[in-house]
C-alpha cells in the first residue's frame, strides 16, 4: 500500500514538472506555428514586396505600393463592404436561430433527437458537397426553389445569377449549414443552468418571456460571447460557397476579402496585392472582434 502511494506521488510530482507540461502542448505549438503563424508572417512580409510578373519570384521591396494599389481598386472596396455584410447578416440570422433551436431541443419534445441529428449532420457535411447541392437548388430554370415558387404562382427568381440576390443566397446556405455549431454552444449553456433558478422564477410568477430575459439569457452570456466570436470568424472566412456558387459574381457582387485575395493571387497572379488583402482581412477581423468584446463586456468588468 505504501509503495503504491509512493509511486502515485512520484507520478503526480512528475506530471507537475514544467518539461512534462511543455511536452503536452508542444505538438499544438508546432502545428499552430507551421500552419497559422508562419503563413501569416509570410503574408505580412509579402505585402511589402514586389514580384516578378512572369515567375512570381520576389523582386525587391515595394513599400506601401501594394496597399495603395488595392485601396484604389473599387473591387477591393466592394469586397470590404461585402465582408461586413456577410458578418452582419450571418450574425443577425444565425445567432437567434441557433438559440431558438437550442431551447426547443433542450425541452426534449418529440422529434428533437432527429432534429438535433439532422442539424449536426448538416454541420459535419463537406462545404463543397453542400454548396454543390444548393447550386442545383438555386438553378434558375430547373432548380427546386423556382419550382416551388412556380407551384404557388410566383415568377422565377435569378438567385445566384442575380446581382442583388447572390450574396443573400450564400448567406442563407451558410446559415443553414453552420447553425449547428452555435446551437450546440447554446445547448450546453442551457443544460448548465440550475433548474432551481427556473423554479424560483416560476414561483415568483414570471411568465415565459420574463424567465427568458431575466434568468436564462443572463446565464447564457458566456455561451453567447463564444457563439458570436466563432460565428464572426467563420463568416469572415467564407470561401468555398462563393467559389462554387458564384465565383464572386455577378460583377463581384458576392466577393468578400477572402475571395478577393484568392483572385489576386491565382487569377491575376499578383501575390503582393493578395498578401495586402489578407493583412486587411486580419485587421478587419481584429477590429470587429475588439468591438464585440467591448460591447459584450460583463458589467462586473466595466
């Protein structure tokens, strides 16, 4: 018995050694460095470089020329606007919908298991496969959505081929696919709320709306912050649906900064301006998340 306790104590103290801790997080540090920080650092450096137009090799430093070039490009300004619109629309649609679905599933009504499995299945599906399916449904002449509109006597809509509808079509598809992630975050938060709080609200005569606004929503504040941050990041990085559904069109109406950087690099063979666009995208994401942190700050920390 004493030997067992001694061995356990030795293992415990060994596990608290700094080398043991660093060995546990080293694979993550290496992965982040290779696939996140190194490409980001390379993009920042390349944004100040000039490149040979024939073989795309570095040809010296260009200073702020790449930034000046994209700032004078009206397509870049449109891509910034579209990126902000993507973020705003997806947050406006996805967060309330995810919260409503989480509350319905938390009540364990009949069919909630099937609904949860379906929503998680959509989340787990490949973006390319999902976008290809929605591309068929959005097809103006033979697509499912226009067939449903025709069934109720409404005219065909252009959907992804219409300049005023293409961006919204991508937003709807993205919300349908990704709503499962914030829903799971809210569901975990709901299940962590003590039942005594709801019982106390019911004893005080609070109706459903007052219980939601005075009890449930304040308790969900941490979950809400996480869901908003993760949804913001994912909506900023939308790429696969754009390239499959619209290729940034019509007339760049659905192109965001991610697609703009891709087009600059692979279509217009301009890695310098593409890197500058990536830096702008990072700056925009930092600005938006910083604003969200300020707005969502807990009153205790104010």
